[in-house]
């Protein structure tokens, strides 16, 4: 459960009844590896990856990270499916081509 959000038919709304988008993003780490994730607040999440213990364990050891790609989705389900596709079905070369087309 995410505090401060309301879910209606898979769509997410904040307490001001504004629709919240999900972002699928790719980060380039200091060691040139790529990390893919999802978030509702992209700027906050990148700051977490770069400066706090809340960031993913993978990125904590590879700071600083830089946003190199993002896509928007209206619901968590769509974003999670795309994240899976990028993480598990795409090669590094495919990911780099996706980033270049951004």
C-alpha cells in the first residue's frame, strides 16, 4: 500500500485527485552499467539512487547515476510489464539503441 495515493481501476491518484503517472526509467551508473526501474516521482527516485539508503542496492555501489531514458505509463501494471520487457528481454545493445532513440 502506498500512503497518500488512491487507486481506482488500476489508475493512481494523489490526495489532490490528480492522476499520478508511472515512469519506467533507465539509469547509467558510474561503472557504465545500466539500471532499469519504475517510479511515480522520477526526480525524487533519482535523488534516492544517488544519495540515500532508499536507492536500490545495485545503484548504491555504482554512484553517481544519471537518467538516460524514461517512458510514462498511466498505471503500475503497464509500467511493470514494460520494466520487465526492458530488464529481462532486451540485451544491452538493444537498451543502448533505445536510449539513443530517446
